[in-house]
């Protein structure tokens, strides 16, 4: 089978058709004048503007900024979330001391910290990174704790009767057993990282897709705004797909994932 | 049968040549926490396991059989005044050269490791790679699973998975095996074939085996001695020596008058203690 037919097989043809149909309807409604808002452009106008932005390199520059910050923030958040999650999940005293603080912090929506971060760090990439790390560390942390807590007690007994050291038990039993839960946390964290990157760029850091979106609004260029909105959407899809692919490659041996067995 | 014989009497009653003691249990009691405070599960358990002996621990469900086995395996701590030793050393944590085989094979195998790597788990970093490989293939051959080494546990039937766990234990070259209802959730045919396999393993390795079960036939068929647990807290209510010739056969042995007599005796012991 050629790769072209393989791609075709995996593509949801009906789904793509529906999408094209909706775009066509949008275009049509604007052309016949049924949809008549001052600042609602037709898809064709958006596409034309997107092409210009691509050609000038403007879109790519903004896209790369947002992509870089999102990934960097997500990686930092993941390291912190997994590390802290292991400590809190495996060491009871740590959990008892910190649980109340964590429950309180968790109840605060990360977006409500945006003005605060802005005040502390100013209009900078630091504001953006801080917000991303803070927001996306939560799901990683919570899922890591959950993952190591729910490791079946039988596995701990297995480790003991086979005389595995604490380090071996952690690396060979606890972590792999918690991995499905951690992966869920990482995936949620990645989506949140992009959300927070865009929010921070909208109000704080003067670069990236979010900032371009605001500039386009101030310049009254709705086609450009839509072009950036679609770009952000596509970036989200691409990040998610890349994440899934990497998970599929690295965890082939865990098929089916331990958590999905029963 | 009398209640609570001392170890000396029991080995005399066994009528065999005195063998050295592998495991000693003196005044062993266990308290487990409950909502109403600690509750005594086992009270004052006394017995010995001799080197190479196959002892079945029998009792109704909830009688504390598994708890007793976990005490021997160092997975549950008995009360401070209890004396439990394995190979002459007091049990504090899982003893050396003793491996516990769990009832729930599915939860005891690592689903992300192949059969081969599951068996390797206890050997990694402890023996040279060549020795490790040799022991893995040897123990997989013992349970007849060489051909499935590259498969994952979920690709195997329940009986095969339990054989993987047995192979993993055998690869450690244990002198003692503690088996907690290992065949409890298997169908009759699979159970019989695993009993035969375990009998061969016992013969070849000479390991001391303590085997918890609620299946009377299984206890009589496999063991040299049966301990019946009963009461609350549980004690050893009966101790029944099994002197059936070995090797034992699923059909011939089970047709022996002595087998039927023992089966009856054990059954009566359990029913009597229950009322």
C-alpha cells in the first residue's frame, strides 16, 4: 500500500467534507449578503490575508514564538509536576503538610493570576512562561499523585518478596504503573500551556500569536484576526497529535496501557 | 485430632526421618487495625516447616490463612512477642531465599514487560547477565513456557500467567515457596495440570513449600501435612499428616482408599471446627 492511500485511509473523509461544507456555507451567506456584519470577513478573504502573512514571514515568527514558549513552559511544568507529584504521592508526611495549601491554590483559576503576574514580572516573556508553568504543572502534579497512589498493592508486595531496592521499585514498578495517569496529566498540561501562552500574549508579553491577534484587532483587520485564530487552532491540533504520536512510539511495550487492562 | 500439638510431637507423628527445620513459628499472633482498634486475627500459632516439606494451610474463607502466610513471607508483622524464623533467621521483612507467589497473578505480573522480562525482574542487577539468561530460560522451561517468552502477559491465559509468576519465583532459586491460593481462580483442568507441574517442581528443587488453599482435594493431593486454621482469633485447630506415596497421580492417587480417608478426615475437621 502506498503512503498516499494510507493517509487517505486514516483521514476522516466525512468529517473533512462537513468542515468544507460549513466553510462554503459561511462564504455563501456573506456573498449573498445574508450575513452582514461590519467586521465579519468571508473565508476567502481570511485565506488571502493568511497567505500574505505567511509570505511576509510575520505569521511564522509569531507562531514560532508561541510554539517555543508553550513547549518550554510545558516541559518545565512537566518536570516540576512529576517530581513534586512523586514526592507528594509516595511520601505521606509531605502530603499531610501541603494538602491544605494545594487544595486552596488549585481552586484559584490560573487566569485570575494573569494581572498579578503582569504586575510582578512586567510585559515580558517571563510573565508568559511563569503563567504557563504554573497552570500546566497542575494537571501533571495531580495525575502523578493519583497515578502513584493507585499502584496496586500487589505490585509493592511483589517488589518486596523479590527484594527490589526502593530505587528499583520506583523505576521498575511504580513509575511504569503510574505512567498512563501521568500521560493523561501531560496531555492536559500541554493544552493548558497553549491556552495560557495565548492569554499571556493577549495581555502581557508583546510577541507571539496572541499579541498579533490583539494588534490586528487594534488595526481593525478582522481577516487577520481570523487568520491568527485559525493558526492557534491548528497549532493546538498539531501539538496534540505530536504528543499522541510520541506516546505511541515510546510506550509501544505498554500496549494496552496498564490502566486500561481491567 | 488434638488441638495445638507441639512441633516435636508433630514431627514424631509424621513418622519420617527427622529433617532440619526450615521455618519456625512460635506463639505467633497478628493484630490488624480496624475501625474499632486493633483486632486479633491470629492467636498463638505454633508449628514448624521442615526442609523440603510441602505443607498445606487450609481453612474457611476469612480464617486468616493468607495472613499467616504473609507473616511467614515477612509481608505482615506479627505481634512483638511472636517468634517467626526462616532458615534460622528471624523474619523481619521478606526472608532471603523465600519467594511469595500471589493469588492474583494478573496484578502481580507487569503488563508492560514481556514474559521473559517479568521473569527477569528479581534477578536484574543481582546476577551476571549470562546467569540471568540461563536461569530465565531454565525456569520458563520448567513451567513449559519457553515458546511464549516474547509475549506480554495479557496475551496469555490465566493458567499461563500463573505459570509465569511461578517461573519468576523459581528463577530466584528459592529454598522456600509461599503460595497463596495460587490456583484458586483457575478452571479444574488447568488446576490439575498446574498441580502436577508444582509437584514436579517440588521434587526437582526440594524447596520447602507452604501452600494456602480452601480446596480439600488439592491440599490432600499435594501436601505432606495439612494445617487446619480455625477460630477467632484463628489458631491451628488440626494438624493432619498426609502419607500418600509420591509421585502422586491425578487419577490413581485420588482413587486410593487412604486418599479418600484423608479427604474425609480433613472435611470432618473443617466442618467440626466450623460449628
